[in-house]
């Protein structure tokens, strides 16, 4: 005798920032939501812990950021900068809050992901853990089957199940694999020499990717490496790169010193970048890493995933009200997130190719920052973190300082070299 399953309005596979944010806004609008998480909270994701301003705005809207601040779990990035492929550097001091500076914060994924999922639960979503989805089928409604045999039924399905997205690939909505990779390793506070809040290193071995340091509120630091499309080293070789180039990097060695205590071995997560051409179907949406909603120039995807999650919730509320969950109606979701940030990915991808071919472009950014200080870095950071479009780099306020820096480099008596270490300067 078959048991009739309760029917949810929306089932969401994946309770990371994308899926949980969508669940929050859908449940808050009165929809019956099943939020399916394959693991049990608290669980971790081994990639960057940097949350950009658009993500912080949404966390604040959900009430999550206030909780995290009260618990001392948020480290605002107020001092930081970059080291270029030529070893040129600019690191700004902590001058407190500056109105022109984009908000960026270091928050552990293990902590923040759980808080977002529980915010969705408080809004009315049903959080179902240990629910690894293995099969889906659309008839009158979606039937979702989990590894442990549990089944769920829903009128609409959202795949927010990560860069490998078993569901989206199973349905032939996404047909490619992950194209990039990121690593993360925590270093114990008090055992390293890192004094800033966040610094990006652009070593020649990782271009157009980078190595990143972010400091957490307890003094631990997050050491990460991102391998992005167009570089000399394929993402599949990230583990080997960590064991050879990164550990011997002169800037990394200066930060870690002789007493650094790793709190974990490096962990690696796949990335899908640049946005998929198709992210919707009949009663179906793809969201976050599964949809490739990650910037191909920076590897940042938390804020774009959360923006897309709000868009997905809005489109579904409207579609339910109209009684139309067809593929044609839900295609509005794809167009909306493309307009919100997806078109900027094209500039990011072109910029990544340009940096890969001409690393000197990042040297000019370091020199422009040295000459113009925090005001230049505020604009640089705003464009890199999605607060402002990448076309900002073509505006006079950025193009002129960068052009002047390029001229200065071309007239320099000697080319800067990354391997020269922290004190390299143009002659």
C-alpha cells in the first residue's frame, strides 16, 4: 500500500547560502518549503570565508548578520590590499569605517551557513538534514528520492546542490563539469605574522588566480588559493601547487613565519564559474554554484548566489500567483539574474584572459594604489567584489591612474620580480 506524500510548494536540494536564502524568502512569503541538506549542521565547506557587501546586506535583512556580530563571529576587512605578479604591494592601514569602502567581512562558512539555514527554518521552511538527493522525477509533481529511501513531493524543484550539481546534470540542464577550484586552510591565531584583515597575492604561478589571506575575529587566518580559467596550472593540480609553489612563496613564508600552526590540512572545493546558459526548466530552477553563479575573475560566488536566491524567490512567488510554473514562465529567473550580475561576468572573463596574458596589468594596480592610497583601493575593491560593475575599470577615475602606472613601469630601469620577495620595487 503506497503512502501519499505531502506536497510542498518548493523543494530545495542544498542548504548552503544559495538554497537557504531562497528557502528563507519563499517561506517568508507563505510558501511551503522543504530545504534538503545532504549533511548535518554544523558542516563545513572548504573554500573562502569572505562575504562581500551584497551578501552582508542580505544577511542583515534576514537578521543573521546581527546575530553573528553579537556573537563576535564577524571580522570586518578594514585593512588590506594586494601583492602584484611583480611583487609590488599596497596594504592600507586600519582607518576605521570609510563611507567609500565596500563592506567585506570574514565569517566562517561552517558558522554562517548554519545560521542562514536556521533563519530559513524560523521563517517557516522545513529543514531536513541527512537528505542526500539521488533521484528526481517530474510527473504531476516532482518526486525527490534520497539516499536513505525517504521521498518528498513538490510542485517546484530548485537545485542548489553545488558546483558538481548531480541534479542539474541528471536533468541535462547543466552539461559541463566544474571548471575551477579553491582551497582553504586555517592557521591558528598567535602563531603567524599576519597583521592585516585581508590581502590578495597574485603570484605568476597562479595567474589569473590568486592566493588569499583573511583574518578571523579570533585571530585565526584563512589561507586560500584560487585557480581560475586561463592559468598555466589546471584546477586538477591545485593540491600539488599547494605543496610546491604556495608553501615556498616568499610572501606566504613571511606571513606564516617559523611558528605557524595549521588547524587543518588544506581542503579543496570545485568551482563552476561564469554562469550557465540555461538555469531553468519546467517547474525547475538551478541556483548558486550549480548554476555557475560565480565571478570568473575573482572566484567569489556567495553574494551572487544570494542575490540570485532572492530573484528566484520573487519569480516563483509571481509564478505561483499566476498559476504558471512552465519553463517559459520560469525563464524570467534566468534573465533577471543575468541582468543583475551575469552580464558583468563577461567583462570578468575577458579581464581574466587579459591578466593571464599581461600580468603587468596587476602591477599597474599596485602602483596606482601606492600613489593614490585607499581611495583607489576602495574603487578597486568595489569592482572586484560586485558592489560596482567591472566597467568601473574603464572610467577616468581608474583608467587614468592605471595608465599613468603603466607608463611609469615602462620607463622603469628594471622590471619587478615576484620572487624577489616582500621588498621588491620598480627601479
